[in-house]
């Protein structure tokens, strides 16, 4: 009797775990703005094999992606409302491609990888620059 109850209990647990469990994929845009706004730091920008980002954290640039499609870009050592470069971002038909438009510069990026902690982008089209790649990291807790 005890074995039967244990087997029924195990079968119930196993059945409930696998029955019609459909996970929705996480769309890249949710990770980018975290369904509100999210702050990212430009950790690396590689152009022609050279990293163009300063090593010191306080001289790096941060990007704030808002759910509304607004992007604000600040130098970490000079954060104020007056110093922000304000623009827009939008995902193209392909959810792995994002267009960022600020200061009359439109850049289309392909998302190489994205997680809660890091985004790797590769430029596809840029008006003012040759092709480059960019790594964003989630703003660290200070």
C-alpha cells in the first residue's frame, strides 16, 4: 500500500511537470529595456581590430533604453539631463536587428547575443563609420 501511494505521488509530480508546458521565448526587446528602462554600459567597441572604449569605468558611456523606444546616451563622468544625447531605437521586422537613431546618425545592428547581463551587437549599416562591433554590459551595482 505504501509503495502504491509513493508511486502515485511520484507519477503525479512527473505528470504535472511535463503536461502541456509551453514556454514563451524571451524576445530581445524585453531584455534590452526590461519592460521599463534599463541602463547598459558600452564596455567595448571594436573597429579595425582595436578597442575604442576607455579602460577606466568613469570615462565609459552608458545607454538607457526605455520601453517607449527612447534612448539616452551619457558619459558616466558627466551625467545630467543637459548632456544626454537623445534618440530612438526600434526593432526591425527581424527581432535580431535593431536600428538606433541619434544625432542624425542611423545605425542598424545585428544582435549577436543577448542576455540580462550582456549584449553583443554588430553594425550592419552606419552612415559615418565602417563596420564595428559593440559589447554592452548591464550597469553594475555600485
